[in-house]
C-alpha cells in the first residue's frame, strides 16, 4: 500500500508530496512540530499534543492553520488513509511561503501544514526496551528556548549522530554546570535512593507529554518524585536511568558513556512505568 501525506489541504501520494522552496521552514527552520504515537489504531494523547502545539505556535506568533476540529479530522484521516495501526504521526506547521527575508512576511501568509504517518514494529520496540539502551553525554549547545517544539533540530541531530558514532542509541545533553538537561529527543530520568528524579519544566527542556503522563503514573503508584536537575556523576551512580518520549514511551538506559548503570539491566521502576504508560495516557477512538 502506498503512503499518503497531507500537504496544505490535500492528501497526496508520498512520491508527489512536496513543499515550496521558499517555505520558511525549509529556508529558516521557522516552524513547529509534534510527534504522536499511534497504538492499536488510535492516537495516544492527541489532546495534550495539540495543546502543546498551540503553545509552540503562539510562542512563534504563527497562526493556527486549521481549527482544532478540522485539525483533529485531518490527523485521523491521515492515519485512516495509511491504515497504520502501530506507528507515529508527524505534524509540521511552518510560517508559510514568502520571499526570503529573516523578518516575518510583511503581509501575513498562510501557514503550511504537513501531516505524515509511518508504521512502527512494536515487537522490535519491546525487544529494545527489554534489553535497554546505551547513551552518551554531550554538551547542550542548543538555544535558550528549547521549551518550544521547533523544527530547528540541528544540535539534536548532531548529538544523535555522535551517539550513533559511539555505538550508543541516544545522547543526554549536559548544561555548563554539569547537569543533564534532557535527551536529544527525549526527557531524562534517574532513580536515586528509591526516588524518581527528573528536571523540572523550564526553558532549558521540552516538557514532554510522555513525561507529564509518567508524573501522573508516579503519583498514582505512590512513587516519590523529586523534580530537580541531576549531574552526570549522579546518573552514572543511579539505581536506574531511563528516558521518555512519544516514540519510545519509557525506555530503560543501561549504560552512560560506556559505564554500566547498576546491574546493567533494565530496572523495576522503568519496567513498571512502561507497563503502566498506556493505562494512563489518553487513548483516542479507534481509527483503523
Ligand atoms: N521528541 N525533549 C526533546 C528534545 C524531544 O525532542 C522530545 C520528543 C521530548 C519528549 O517529548 P514527548 O514525550 O512529548 O514526545 C523531550 C520527538 C518524539 C521527536 O522529535 O521525534
């Protein structure tokens, strides 16, 4: 079955899906995005993702291209047309097409909207979670507003590649004081003295939807949570480490910079949170 993309009002075959060369997303990285999990034919936490999307758009003064209701329809329709039951939905909104100039277009242009969907092998993802992943730490050299989910992901992409080059799956980014901010595309957590530790929301991290749900699970299961920054040394000596994102839900980390965490196996807290995740997340109606 051929894949279908939604591009500015039309559902088109992937091979024909394209945007204008003067789209400000392409020229300047002037846009925002969201990534939403599709599980058993339904969208996971759509409402929360769309709320964060509105916040990102407002922060960049980009207008919403569609009403909430119309956008919801487009998301479901893109999933339906692709018949993806387990996978990921990507949504990108840029300021639109205008003659190249750093400042905003003098006359407002229509924001551009692209929605794509792709399948994910759930068995492979579970095998990866059962084994745990290795990560490396790298300096966080991103701009000061990473709380906005922009498509300007070059530092994240470079960090991820450096992780791959080192034989690891991901990178944790470290601020100038030696504290972990977050992962290249995920939030970072440790378990220390039985407490869950993660960095509080600020402009130094993206407040993950998965992170928000995991905090709710922690409260329900009566796991104690400490919202504070933790250092790389602390993470290396932790009982457990894990990361959270819509693409990986809760993923155990078993080594940092080549040093094994605890027993070198996924820990019970991360395992439990992963099991609980889809019981707490908001699962939408079945689309396919
Ligand atoms: N990334 N921090 C960063 C820098 C991220 O890019 C992401 C998500 C997160 C976790 O957010 P959430 O739980 O809402 O997915 C934190 C997505 C998945 C991506 O870029 O593919």
